[in-house]
C-alpha cells in the first residue's frame, strides 16, 4: 500500500512511473476527465473505447488496445455504473499492461476489487477519503497493489507527499467506520429514491452505485434544465460533450435538497 495527497496524485504517479512518453493508455468513454489530461502531459496517447449502452465492460476492445496503462473508474464517473469484480478480474488477466481500478466511489457501491490484488500482479486499486468519508479537502488517498507496482510508484513519489496532519486525520477517519457507513447509508437511500422519482417522471437513469446519478430528461434537453436549475440556485453538472450533452449529473443531496430539486424539475417542465 502507498498513501498519497489524494488519488489524483496516485494517478499522476502511475503515469510518470508506468506510461512511457509515446506510449499508449486506454479507458472507456465517458469517464473521469483527469485520465486524459495526465496521459497528454506524459506525451502518450489515449485509446478511447465507448461504453456500450448497458455499461458492461468492453473487455475485448480494452485488451485489444494493448495499452501500457488501462484506466477503469469503478463505479464509473459520471455514469455511476459498476462493473462486477469477476469482470474486472477477467480483464486484469487478459492485459499485459497495468490495470488501474479507480475506486473513488466504492464506499457507495458495497463492492470492491481490493481483495483480488493478490491474484493480479498488474492490478492497482485506488481509494480516497474524498467521497465516502466526505473529506475531499483533506487530500488523502491510497493505492493497493503488488510489491513491484508499489516499488515503481515509490520511485516517483515526492519524499513527503502526505503531511503529519492529514495522516493523523486520515487515521481517525478510517478508524470510525460506523460514521462513514451511516453517512453512506443515507446517501444510498436518497440516491435510490432520487432514481425512482426521476424515472417516474420519464427520465432515463442507469442504476448508480455512486453518490450521484446521470439522468436524461424525456426530451433530452439537458442544457435548458441545467440553466433553469442554476437560476433557482440548484447546481448540477452539465457536460457539453458527446454522449453526455443530453443528460445531467446530479449529486445526491439530503432529503430536503432532493425534494427541492424534484420540485424545481416539475416546475421547469
Ligand atoms: C474524485 C475522484 C478522484 C480524485 O480523488 P482525490 O482523492 O480527491 O484526488 C479520482 N477518481 C475519480 C473517479 C474521482 O471521482
């Protein structure tokens, strides 16, 4: 295991250590936008494989890309969808390069690939306290991988990347699993209610295992709704890009937050 200044730092270290300039990385589209930025900084190229409509893992295409580093956010952002651990394990076995399973939202999923690290030398699982523990400002993440991978990351690590205060607070946070699970339980219950309510209004919402939902209004007019919600001081994410510009990524709020969102959606029409 290796701790870092958020999992973003681990992603950067992975690219520095394992992605040679001119080399290739692969990921499913759409996903977390930082992967592409880091690949470009490394002067490497990204091969994008579109997620199929049912968000099942396109393992043949990913294996065919023969990338030095393959990124998989699981649950994925901004779709919220989850790939099952057996499917991830199967992919890891078929790749020669490194498979990075970014589990930023795993606390909300009740599913993790941490347990299969011992079986795959080329698998690195990233976790963070930013989402499930609500501690994004703390900047604390960790990587779990084989000794060979961790050694490679250590070589490119800043000597003192985690300060004493963040380490002390991260230890306190992970020691209190009850607190995290109570919060996660609230988010999950509200996520599932929000999903049901949006579907009842004709919105298309894939099952989310994260702390947000990606929802398509019946007419696909997402930008208009984004603007109208913003006018009402309700902030959701709108991505003006392929496969996302007809939907909104809505972070799960408290019960009253979500009620306000649903009421606004009914009002906007
Ligand atoms: C938030 C997020 C991260 C970054 O987490 P930090 O630990 O705050 O750097 C990484 N990957 C995904 C998919 C995220 O959503």
